[in-house]
């Protein structure tokens, strides 16, 4: 090698290294783009799956919720309807767990805090999750509320979701003749007062090697557990994330296989608003006269025939007048022919000839109407898009009829 070639060799090697580095960077960028596309496709798939699963549940939940309160039906029939309703709600909860896992991974899960009563939340969760087991004698459930004041500053629906998951796990993994004990107490620590809830069962227990992974997503321990009891192993992962967002902790303990397990939830009480706490303590505001109910003329836009028929029948049964439409075009035509006599729009978003967002924009512009969106899509961006289109509220299917009534009273009065 002559001297010139020898002197140029380091530069040639450097150029080759730079070229290889550029090629590697391009490969990494392409791989990152593929990963982002795969994540976007996964999110879209989950959202679409959620919509398709939620939509047929809506008429089932709406009708059973109303019928189980109908005193004209025999008690055993209403009990059966209550069982149907609870299981539909649990099915919807499983769908929500899938979406919540995506929200958590993307940092999109938000809390809407309020003064909440943990004892009331726990009572409702027990009613939903354990009534059938206690009534049938399959399980014995005991409660011991030792905390005294159970108020805390929290997102009540999210804490309800956590307690549902804890109780459902206890029910699921406890064989017939077993017991579930629920206990609350208060703790004082350096960061202030905390409320604790322990759910203890006499079920199949948790192996020591599985215990550290019990809050991991899609983890239920051994495959035999998954095959025997079903489920996706999402509930505890989602619950732990929700609790930690509140500044609390969720822990699990078990002596071992077939020796039961205890899941313990601890939540900070948080800064209760003084005015609200004082008003609650003094009982002020209790017994305030309810807002005057009035009959509304509602435009219900829904292309799923069973859902439209169920919701229309129920709305008429409580005194409202309902005009039905199954598309954007039909909705606009009904509004145009009503000569300003419509009070409110309740509309699905996925319509055969366009979007409920398009419909709401036009109805708001032409007639000044307010609306409630109904959708099987419930991600944060879906809710934001509904508000941007002019909807006052966004309800995610399957919709409890009581929630729809409350929404109509809020928006329509």
C-alpha cells in the first residue's frame, strides 16, 4: 500500500462507518414507524371491537334495567332480570378493561374527582357482584365497616370499577361453600388520613411465585387457572393503575395454594372541599325539592333497530314524546318538519349516511338544538370530538336507562 492510500485509509473507514450508521438509523426509523402503525392499528381494532360488542348490549341493558323495577312483574321474574342486568354490566366492564389498558398505556386515562362515600360505593359493588351468590347460598359474605367517616376525594366510578374487580375476583376464585370477608378501616400516616378496604376470600389462593406478577396485564398465574376460570387477566392491572393515579396502593397477599387470598386497597382521603364537607356534615341541601320534570319532544336518531325501539319505548313510558330517525338525512328531515317543536336530540354517532357529529352540527346551526351522543366508542378523543360537534354529553354504550334519564334531565331542562 503506497503512502497516499495508507493516509486515506482512516477516512475511508470513517466514511464506511458513517454510511453503516446512516443505514442503521434508517432501519430503526422504519422499525419505529412500523411499530407506531401496529399500535395505531391495535388501538383502532380495540375501539372498533368495543363498538361492535357494546351496541347489541344497549337494548338488553336498557330493557332489563327498566323491567326489574316494574312492580307489575312477579318478584322471581324481577330477580331473574336483575341477574341478566348484572351480567350485562359485567360484560361491559370487561370491554372497558380492554380500552382502559390502552388508555393507561397512552397516558390518556383521566380522573374526575368528587366527594365520594366509599361505604356507599362498596355497598353498591357488593350488591352487584355478590347478591346472586349470597341468595343462592353458594358463598357467605360478611362486611365490617370500621372506618367511620368513609368520605374521600376520588373518581367514584373508577373506584367502583376497582371494587368490582376485587369482589369479582374473590367470587370467581372461591368455590361453593366458601366465604368472602370485606373490611374497611382508617389509617393515619405522615401524608394524612387513608381509607383501606380488604377483600379476603377462602378460595384457591395464589402461589408464591405468581404473587409478584398478579397485577401484570394478561396475567392469571398458570394456564390451568385461565382455562378453568376464564377471563383475560386485565382487571387487577387496570385497578392497580387507577389506584396509583389516586395516590393509593393495591396489594395482594396469600399463604399459598388453596389457602385463600387478601387484596387490600388503600386510598388517601385527599382535600375534601370545606364547603361540601360542612354541608354534608350538617345535612344542608338534603331534602331539596327536585327540579320540575317536564315532558320533552326528543329526536332519537339510531340505526340499530332493537336499540331504537327499546329506547323509544322507555322514553315514552316516562312521559316524553319521541320522533325516530335512522340516518342523518332522516334526522334533518324530521327536525325540518317539526317546526321548532323539538327540545332535544339523542343520537348515535355511526349512521349509515354520515356521522352523528355532522347531524349535530347542522341541527345546532339550523335549529339551536342541544344533544346527547350515544356511541360504542368511548376513548377520550371520541368524547372530545362529540363536544366539539355540539353535543352537551357523550354516553358510551351499553347505556343504563337511569343514566340516560339523568342526562336528559341535565341537558334538556
